[in-house]
C-alpha cells in the first residue's frame, strides 16, 4: 500500500492521498522528499482564483466527510508538517541527540512578521505569551489597562488575575461596526491613569480585524504601552509588527498557520526588552551562573526574547512549526489572504441575504473583515438556536464554534483555504433548514 506514495507521477500520488490511502500507517513510511515534490507541484502558480485548492486539500489528513469550519479554534495540520514532527521525534529517539535551541524558527517567523529573530521567543501558546507580557509590565495599584469586551479567556485572564493580586484596574470598550467607531470607543476609555492597551488583533468572538496600527499610534502618542493578542492573524492575513508599531505581540502557530498543536510565539520590541520584567527563567535566559562562587551568582538575563524559550523544549514542535511556515510561504501569503477573505465574504453575503432572520455581528466594512464571520439567528422557532445549530451541525459532521463568552451567544464560522465554496453553501443550507425550515 505504501507504494502509492512513491509513485513518481505526482498527480497520481495526489489521487492516492485524496482517496484516503494516505493513512496514519502510511504517514510513517512517507518519504518527505516525495511529499515536498508533490507540494511543489501543487503550489506552481496562479492567482487565488486559478489556484488548485482542491488538490492542495489532499495534503491534509482531515476526513473527507468532515466539514471543518472552526479553524479559529485550532488549525488542521497538513501531512508535510506532521511528517516533519514525526521525523524529528524519531531522529531524537534514534540518535539520542538532545534538541538544542537554534534560532531557525525565530528567523523564518521574523521574516514573515518583520521582526528581528532576537525579538521573538517561542512559547507553547498565546496564553503563555500574554502572561509573560502582563506580568512583565511595571504596573502599580490603580494603573489602568484597557481591554475589549470581546476577549478570549486566554486574552484576559492574566490581566484579571493581576488586577486581583496587584490592584491594577481593568477597563473595557465595545467593538464598533467600523474601524473608526472602534477607535472612538477606545479613545473614550483612555484616562490619565491608562498605562497599557491590551487588545486582540482579531477577536475570537466575531473575527473582525481591529485597526491595530491606529490603536498603537494612539497609544504611543499618549505614552501608553501597546500589547496585541495575535492568536489569529498569522497564516490568515499579512502583517508587520514594525508597521503596526506594537510593543508586544503574542501569537501561535497552531491556528491559521496550520502548525502543530501547542506551539506559540511572543514578540517583544527591542526597545521594550530591557524594561520588561521576567520571572520564569532557566537555560537560554542567561549565559552564566555559578553555584560555587561566594555568593552564588548568575550573569545578566539576556536582552533577547530567547530568554522566554527556557529549558528543555519540544524540538519536534519547533521543526513542525518551521515546516508550517515554509508551507505557508510556498502557497503564498497574499494568495492565502485573498482566498480566505473571499470565502468569508461569500459566507457573509449569503447570510445577509437572509435579512432580518439573522443578526450579522461581523462588520461588512472590507478592512475590518477577515476569515471569520460571527452572527446570531433571530426569528427562529427553536429554543437557543445558536448553540442548537452548532450542535446540529456537529451531528452532521460540520464543525462550527458557539461563542458563549462574555454572554455573546453567537455562532462563529471560520473559512480557511482548505474549505470550499460548496462547503459554505452546505453550511448555509443546513442553517436554513434547521432554523427556519
Ligand atoms: C483571541 C484569542 N486569544 C487567545 C487565545 C488563546 O490561545 P491559546 O490557546 O494558544 O493559548 C485564543 C484561542 O482561541 C484566541 O482566540
């Protein structure tokens, strides 16, 4: 059966993958070079309209009978990434070579987001990065930090916890229907005591893109620190942290970048590095220590973000994340952005055609719309139709997200490039029969 993967006719191999022959068992013996060759074949050329997304989909193990519209929670991993992770685990087991930290992943990520590798630390998830940021700021009792009303637990809990422990004050503002409206709401929440603004680039609730560049400009003009929760943008939209001008940005590889689960990153601008406090340190945080000197001593904590990637880490996940970024770059960031936004706008337009039967929460403004659409069902005879539809969809092998957080009670649908126009049509049609049929 594994012979299927070694067939040199690339197209044929794709068909083998597509028919499910490329199972977990065959992943073990898959030749990474052949996977790469197949991948190069499919990423040849063309605008996002001409690109062969359907064939690319065969490089994902996701069962063909599953419609996965919840990439906002977790990205699905393609075979080349899985293979890279697996190879790396095997190599460690076979050679007993310890996975020393290198800055390969930081460098490739740095190229994508416009940061120096020294400004990037590798974490296990966004929440960890946000904790480093929150506890690293020099805040005292009564200092105010502004967040949105649309936070994910990972985006706000560190701040709420610090409010309890240190007496900082958390203020919130609502999101607007346009970028300008959002900025006005934020502006109104700023006071003389505001020390930091900590907002998502793209909130998990309704997926609108916040005007982070303007937010950071505003913060800087008032001497306020800017912290961005970047759980979603990497792999969905293109952005540059220097252009945004943020002080801190916490992201991950395991959502839109389709990297291995449990892999994240943290950007701290070089200007903020020295003044940022760090409490958890170990290997890679400082170059020297001596427990036999009197008194025992250590060298200075490094002024680079590798200090956050301390101790033994999961080397295979770093290798998988590197592969995921290569995969992303090969397909083409602008092509991906165009594709995911196109699918989301198609979905939004189909939902808007339902008129008053739904309440559209994601802005229709182009610059504010990414690849996630949030809405509520109205005028349905069903009780609790939003959670009801998400459960109904799941029983039909379609995975969506119900947003219960902050009492929002809405449905969120994520559209990644591996999704198809047909899947979106099926989703809207299922919604119509469920809620209004
Ligand atoms: C906006 C936002 N922030 C933070 C998080 C937490 O991310 P992680 O699970 O990687 O810690 C998520 C996860 O969905 C999120 O959507």
